[in-house]
């Protein structure tokens, strides 16, 4: 299943994972349980416990697994380059920047799947 999202609740367990592609600006918040985050192209993995979060810094693929029954909230925030400093821009420039970003359809893709090792 592929979904475009701004705010999604995901239930994970040892046999279910979450794949985020083109997720620059996406934040995964662990609500319950413990998550294991693996980012494509890096050797280090990150453990995210209940109450902690992980922000995707670039467009690389990110896999989120759970150690047991867990839930996470996936939030999308546009990258810094898509935002405008309202203190320095006119309201028209800010509105134009927001409209351009929204019209571009730039949203990450979320895929859930089952682990094949079980």
C-alpha cells in the first residue's frame, strides 16, 4: 500500500515495517513501544523509544521496524527551502511560496509491508 500523507498513525510489530521514500522533512514520533530506524546509505541505525522522534533529513529511503507492538505518528513538514520567513517577506510572497509548494505535490510516500523472516 502506498499513501501520500501529512499526518498518519501507524501500528507496527516485529513482522510489519514502514518504508518512507522522498521523505525530507518527515518526522516519525514513537507513541508506544520502541522503533528501529535504518536510513539507506548509512551504517548507523537509530533506536527511537516512546516519546522520542526521528526527523528525516534528506530524500534517502528510511525503513522503520518495531521491536514489538508499537505505534508511531508520521508527520510531514515541508523542507526549510519550501518555507518563507514571514518576518522578511510580504504576505503576497509568503502566499505565493506556499501555493507553489502545495501545487508541486511534493509529499513523501509511505509503504507498509510484512517482514519475510517470519
